[in-house]
């Protein structure tokens, strides 16, 4: 899945998702086993890992086709890089979490003030 996230052109992202869809190698189907129609993305005899692969690949394909491929992002904090789905209203999310956004802002602030590139998680030292 890692190849599906982060900045890349649309053709490259679609190819990465298509690879996942091919690896899942199942056809979506509607099931009524609980009395209500719902989708299954793998065969009934598939193991849990196959179900997860199929549902994940279908979900990524849905995001690319419906929500916007650029919403599959990677955290902008240089020492993080976690993947995320941007669900913000304007689609401009840059960080995986508020914590990463705050830590990055603190690190940038310290760099501007002191030329200190310490990460915000570095222990604080007492000045005398």
C-alpha cells in the first residue's frame, strides 16, 4: 500500500492501486446473507488476509476515482512519513496528526529563532 500514498502523478498512483487490485484478484459481489444487500470484495472461502487486501484495494480505488487521488497523503514532518487519507474539507491536509503538525511548527519556530534544528521531541536543557 505504501506506493499508493504521497505526492506522485495520477498515472503512477493509478498503477499502484491497480497492482493492489490485481493482487486481490477478486470480483465485488452483492450479498444478502443477513437480509440486507451489501458488498463483499472477496470470495466466501477467502482467509482474513485476502478479505483485508480486497477491501483495502477497493477502498483505495474508490478514493482515487471519487474523492481525489491527491487525498492519499504522507505526513510532511520529515521524520514521520506516515500515510493518511485527507478528509479535510479543502483537501489541503499536510500532516498525519495534530501532534505532528504541532511538533513541526515548534521545530520551524526554533529554527527561525535560534538556528536550532533540534526536533521538538528533544529534551529541554536548562540555561544558566
